[in-house]
C-alpha cells in the first residue's frame, strides 16, 4: 500500500513537472517582435475566399537588408493548407502608395525596380525565397 502511494506521488510529480516545462516552452517562443525595427508594412492583401484556397500577400519596406531575417519573416507569416502566402520585400519605395492585387505580379510595374527579395509558400507548403542583390 505504501509503495503504490509513492508510485502515484512520483508519477503525479513527474506529470506536473512535465506540464510546467511544456507551458514554459510554449510561452517563451519568439514572436513577431523579433522583427521590430527591420521592416515597415506597406500593404496587405487577403482574398475573401474562406472555403477555398486562401491567398495572402504582404508588401514590406526593408529597413535591414539581411536576407536571413527576411526568409525567417516569410516563414513566420500565416499559411493555410492549400493556400498561398507571398511576401515582397522592397528596399526603397516610390512616393505613390501601393495597393496589392490578386493578379500577378501583385503590384504595379514601377515598383519592380525596388524589389529586393520575395518569399512564397506554395499550396503544398513548399517555400521559396529569392534575394535580388541589385547593388
């Protein structure tokens, strides 16, 4: 009887420690704040289709031109199964405002010369990052 109580106490203690560890790890994961000071959002587009493929497009002005954070930023964006997520990184921006559209290339042609990089997560979840080092 005494051994079974010890076993139950040991298992309860182990489960409690495991739950505390899992909760600490869950709440200590880095969020979008790790990208603060590296970008400014220019525009965002999401189609209205909630029953089919969801298309998310982000246009971002780059304040830090390091490709590694850009790829990480693209991977951190939401993605829906059978949907597409695209992020366009611009190093400078023209004076006129940008309005993204669902049709390729998703932004006006005059913005192409400012495009520094792009990230795309496809319908099957495959990602592609392209960095255009124009300097």
